C-alpha cells in the first residue's frame, strides 16, 4: 500500500487550459478551475481557452494549440498544465511528452482535494477507492519506480512488465478490500437510519453546490461547530444533528452532506454512495444556493443532475438562496419568500443569510409548516408537489464531469 502513495503536491505556478466544445455552461474565465487549483495548493499564473468541434484524439487540443501552450508555459516558468476537462490516459501521456511538463485534468484535482479534506474513516476509504480507480488507468505513467525495472535480456529496455503487472494486482486487491470495508460501513449507516425511522424521525438533508454555505447554515440551525470556510469542499463528511423546533415541540434529524460540483468524477459519485445515501433517504432536501454567484442558475441545474444520478430526484425540496448579505441592497428581493420554477415544478424558495441570520426565523417557520403538512396529510399536494414531478429533474441540461 505504501509504495502506491503519491507525494504531496508542491505549491507551483500552473497554466489553466479550457476547451469550448459547444457544451452548456462552458466556464470561459476558468474561474472554478482556478479555485480548484488554489484549493489544491497551486498558483494559477495564466489562463488559455480555445474552441473545437470535437477533442483531438491524440492531444485533445491539437498540435498547433499544444505548441502555443508550450511556448507560453516556457515564458511564464509554468511547472504544471491543468485542463478543465477530463483527459484520457493516452491524451494525458501524449500531452506530457509534447509539452515536457506534468499535465493533469479537473478530475485529478478534485480527487486530490478530497484526499486532503476527508476526515472520517468512511470518507478516507471512499476517496482512496476513487483515487485508485482513477490511477489504475494511468499505471505506467504514474509510478516512476517502474522506470528502474529491467526490461529483458541484458538488462536493457523499458519498464519491467512483471513489475507493472504486480502493481496492477496490488491496486486491484486494494480496491476489492476497500469495497468490502465500505459495504460494512453502509450496513452500519442503514442500521442507524432504521433506528431513526423507528423513532418516527423526520429527516432533512442539506444539499447544494460546493461553497454555497451549507455548513454555515447547518451550524446556524443546530448550533454546531462543523468546519465552514469560503472555499471549495470545506467539508466532505456527512454530519447529522438533531434540530429542535419549538413550535412543534419535537426534534428532526438534519444532515450536512458533501457539496456537488460540475463534472464531479463518476468514481466519486459511486464511491460516495454511502455518504450520499443520507440525501437519498431524506424526507425533505434543503437545496442551498449561492445567490451571490453569477452562475447560480447553472449550479442549480448541476445539483439537480447529480440528485437524479443518485436517485434523490423525487424528494421534495425547499430552495435556500443563501448569502443575501453579499447582494447589493438595491438588488435584493422585496420579499424573502416566493415560488421558484424548478424544471417545471413550483418549489418554495427562501432568501436568507446564514452568516448574519437574516431570514433564518422564516426558514424555521417553513420547516414547521412542511412537517405539519406531512404528518397531517401524507399525500397533500403542498408537501409532495415536487414528489409527483421529480423525475423531470434528470432532464435538466448540465455539463458532465
């Protein structure tokens, strides 16, 4: 296991590259990739974008643009190239040979950030599983010790085939072992959910795009001390606390989940299935939105796509447009509560600031009304409107990670 560990990424200047393939929500300024790079400990020094009808099979961007990137990287002293799209192992290998620099993609950046931030035993297992699955396709390029292996008669040649096969078996064994341990964790979580169900608990999960303020809202509601910061993926592990609603004289279960992001690696979606199960099993989702972001509409669509992917599209939602304190007073809504058209579904929306507490009493009152409606009339249209039309969530267009 130890010889598969990757060294910590040093702080280094990086060149960001984005390719517009005509898909929705192309980040022309590469703002999110820049934030991911900074979160991973890199310093973006330049950004370059281009348009293509389709990726080049060998270099993704074509030889002409690759030459341009190499020249710019040399001028700026760049030590790493980061692509906003996922690269195939062959494209990544060809680009590194052409540019003579390390080349990585958005997927690996997200995996590295998750590896840095995971704190719980379950979270670390999930990240390691996704990382090994990703790196297994890049085995020859990733492990430098393979270059020291003899290649055949006379001790000449390239990497030793036997060593490559050995590492491949080691990765396969580790993946199998981690999956078995995650099955046990999932059983434990299932037992905990059954216990909450027997106590007639009402389960609420916070979901939303990364850095939307979920953990800040969670702390404000339950007076917890979950780590919250103005950065991507500040928290990765699901935390559940009891929220007391005095108007009802009862407590409900509130869970804070990992933030979603555009082009979330499929390996992470699969690996985090046990953690995301809290959202799947919820009675109500509080979909937290960064109202101050210029891309909040696209971020809503991406969250809806991921919810559909994990089987949570049919669960009723309450939209929380957070960070009201960061909006120009002249542009703030006149009413803190209205209805939002979420893919054709009329969904209640609340404007608030989890940081200042403005709007929190209104949110608590809405939660009381939702829970009362659910208890008094389980099939009431007020609570289950989004339940009836939830399958339409999966049709929202969003660029895939």
